[in-house]
C-alpha cells in the first residue's frame, strides 16, 4: 500500500484499468508491461487522453504491446481537440464520459485494480466515477501531477494539550502498526507523512495530494492544519482524523496514530 503499483501473482486472472492523460502515460506504460508479462492470465484496459493524435506518446509501442499480447490489452484513445469515428472517444474525460465508457466498453464490476495518472482535475473525476461504480479506495492507485486545486477549506484539528509556539521544530510522536517513534518535525515545509517516511517508518500513502485517504491518521495530541482535503468527510475531521500527506504541525508537540 502506498506505491503506484500492485502485487503480482503469476497464476492470478485479473482485470486492470488505467486512465492516463498526456505524459501521465509514462508510469502507466511500465505497469502495463509488467502486469502483462508477469500475469499471463490477466487483462488490461487503457484509457489514454490527449489533445490530438499527433500528441499521443508511445503510440507505436502501445500498438506493439497490443500485438504481442493479443486479446489482453485494449487501448481507448480519447482526443480532446479532434473528432473520431466513435463520438464517445472525442472530447475531454469528464463524469459523463466515464459513465458512458462504463456502460458501453468497460465492466466496472470486473475490475480488480485501477491506476490513474494525469492532471488533478481529471484524476478527481475518474476516481469519483470509479467509486460511484463500486470500486473501493484500496483498488484505486494514483500518480498525480502538481496539485492545482485548493480543495476544501483548510481543516484544523485540535486535541488536548495543543499549544502554539515559535521555533523551527515540533516534537512529533507517531504510532504505526503498534510501534511508536518520536522525532522532530520541521515547523515549515514538512508534513507528518514526510517526517514519518524520513524516519524510516513505512507510513501508508498513495497520491500525496489529499485525495485518496490512504495516509489517514488520527491526531491524539497537538494541533495540525491540512492544506488540502479532498478525501475526509467533515465528521472524520471533527473526530480528529487528518490526511498526513497534507498535515502540518502548528503546535509544539503533535501525537498521531495510524492505528486508530
């Protein structure tokens, strides 16, 4: 969990979906190659969005892969600025188009894992559509470009013992899988997730953009502020949960747990 990949099983018979836009195809292509080579019974569908045909990256390589793995790789090109013979494959990827693709081309109930790589707006739309069609968060893997959306209003979580103070470092205590470790967290520019990873904790994460909730943890003491929150509901925030990839400490001491 927390990596833009999936555990492979050579005897598995799975159905994968990837949605990529522009240069977002680069990590997706590597995944496609690996899955098709190491899971010979699995199938892969790629929805690849571009402005026009001339901007499609790795087009010949994708065609070669389709020929190499006959019947196991399907590639659907969606072009924003060019009309195509099938109208569904023209225009931008939005909720309506995803719903139509699920109606006519892809069975969402058969999907085991979905990968998304592209601009944040597209990723949010695709992820929401996948959830609407029955996929769980742990079946959706993200690789985002730089976040461009402000998200929900900044969410501040306060627990007992919280206090703000000047200084460059915050005393952080993190519990993960029953193990508790303490270390310094930079007051500026470092999230709780960043600090945990820097201190050799295998903290869970996926998108690192405040979208997928994989990195959710609970604030037990101290005060933090989330810069972006696309994933947690208001009741979760009120209960003390934060997205550690977006959570910056604003008190002298912060205690969080990934096990709650």
